[in-house]
C-alpha cells in the first residue's frame, strides 16, 4: 500500500512539473518543428555527418599506425620469463606522444568543423 501511495505522489509531482514547465516544453517543440522544416527543405545537410565520417576514418587509421611507431621509440628492456619488452621512454618521447594526441583531437575537430 505504501508503494502505491508513493507512486501516486511521484506521479502528481511529475504532473505539477509538466504544468509548470509547459511554456518551455512548447518552445522546445516549436524549435524541433523549425529544425525539421529546415532539414526537409535542405536535404543536403544529411550528407554532412557521412562525409565527415569518411574523412575521419582514414585519418584515424593513419594516426593509429603512426602511434604504434611512436610507442616503439626508445630502449627496450627485457625481463626474464616474459615475451614482451618494456619500452624506456625519454621525456622528449613523452612530450611527442602528448603532442600527437593533441594533434588527433585538433585534426578531428577541424575535419568536423569544415
């Protein structure tokens, strides 16, 4: 019984919030209607995400291959009974990797903005 009362109280509060925010809900619906009218009249805008995706995929593939090469810069340290070597980086290599990560973020943002 207590759960049902709690559910009814929550439903009533939700109804009060909807009534109080009716003006904002109406504004949001009007904005969505205007946006759908724009997309309907300018159907070419639907191609933009697809084109930017097609430009980003080869760039990210190139970035991953280059990141593997950057990761391997340094002196390998081998441990006993291990098949994988640890790479000893210098500070310059660390800065280069961070710069490369920043370059990825900047380039993807540039492609999306263009």
